[in-house]
C-alpha cells in the first residue's frame, strides 16, 4: 500500500494497523532546535483517546507515546530538542479484540471501506479495519503536537458544532466550555441535548454524524500559493483524509453561495497600527489560496459510524447476499474524537506552508 505520507517540507508518514502490535509515524522536516516534550504530545493524545465516556468506543488504549529518534535532551527535565533528522513516534496497541470481527471476515459493511479495499488490493484486514481504522489517526495527533511548535504564536483549536440535526447556538460560544464536556462542545446547553440524543442513538445500536469546526489563530499572512499550493487546498486535503469525513468548507463555505457580493466582501480599512485590517472574515482567513493573517476557519462533516448493531443488507466475498450486524466496540458518533484530529491536520498544513514560505521568501 502506497500513499502513507502527507506534507512537503513538514512531512508525516504513518504506519501500523488497528489490531497490530503498534502504530506510529515518522515526522520529517522539523527544524533543528524545535523544542517539545513527550508530555506535551501526550496531552493532545489524551483528548483523542478512546474509552473516556459512554459516547465513544469503549476500547481501552492508554495511547502512550514514545519518541524514538530525531531528538536530544533539552535543558529542562522532559524537554526534547529536534536535531533536524526524522522524528519517529510509537504508540503501542494494548486492547485489541480481533475476535469481535470474525463474523465480518468475509462480509462487507455497508458504508465502510471493506468492499473498496478488496476491490483495490484483493485482501483486507477485517480486524477493526486495519489501516482504514480511525486508530491510525492517533499518530496524526502526535505529529500535530510537533507541528504546533514550528509556527511562532500559532494556536489551533476545534469544537464540535453539530451532531445529527442538532447544532449549537453560536451566541453561546465559549471556548472554555469545550474542555468541560465529553463532546468538545462550546455551548453548554447544546451539550446537554447531545447527551440525551446520543444515549438514545447508542441504545438503539445505531450511529450519527457530526460537524467539527477548526480555528487556527496566529497564522501569518502570505502562507500558500495561488494555483497548485493553495493553503486552503492543502487544509481541505488533510481534513478529507480523516476517516469518515465527507465534506470540508473554508470560512463561510457553501453559505457563501447564498450571499451577495456586498455581503460576502471582507472589506478593508487601515487599523490603529497603520496596517490593513479586515472588517469581516467570510473567507476564513484565506484569499486566493494565501493566508490573510486573520484566523483560518475550516469545518468538516463526519458521516455516521458504519459499524452498527442494526442489521443492514450487503454481500460477502463469495457473492452471496447477506445481512451484516457488527459486534465489538464502536463510536456512536465518531465526530467527537475527530475534534483533536482536525486540529492536528490543520496544524500540520499550516506548519508545512510556513516552512515553504520561509524557504521561498526568507521570511517567517
């Protein structure tokens, strides 16, 4: 299987399967002297870690990261300093239950990559989806933790803004609330509604989709290029590579199609510091593929989890029509744990473009 890498100057290659011994990644291109720690990486992995509430899969994985190469000890305890060589990260798998998937070893789950993997490779790892499992995304979160250290002043945050048909009330948006509920929800009242809704979904053996919003602040103006290296194009590609993502929008996205030119225009005036200042941010911080210096805003839609307890019609590898009901431990809403993954993929895209910009212009 090829195509396991993304990025150009900040390049990430991931490896491993859901039910293998371990998963991990190699991060290449981290500037020498970049400082980080295993504890700093772990903090982001703990946000994505399964089994933390009844609304996510009950697979119990500590997701403890180990840095294997590319660093030297820093001046303070636990600090690591990048040497400029590839940084290898490893996360052990400790709670695989492959027997849960024996019933679908030759059956294709509707809405899942089972059938397309067989079409392409002629073989598939049915144990948790193998390489197509969301388990792989833990390595991206680890890489994203390093990416955050490359761009000075960069902050990347994300929140769940919709589950099924229930959306947040943006007038109640509170970033502090994101860390106070199991949904990464910025609206406390909507989080309570989601809890009731997901309890019903979980008990019925079904699943539901979600929308995640990512906001990157401190992105310097000028990152990206106008044709084949658009910052928003690479952000979209990174987010679309996340399991179960079916749509991405930047800024107002599809809503922009409903606006007039006057409404959509991000008008400009001279700010108190004498620099141009945008009055609105419908463009989501990117114009013509190049960052404006405003917050970069992206949203992505996550489909319902394909592995459900409700019987669904399908076929098997022998060409027989069958009904499929998936056992095992699954997220009733995979969009919840996609929040830290979305953050990481945006951080990686911004770090990559920051290094490209610095290499081309000498500024950064």
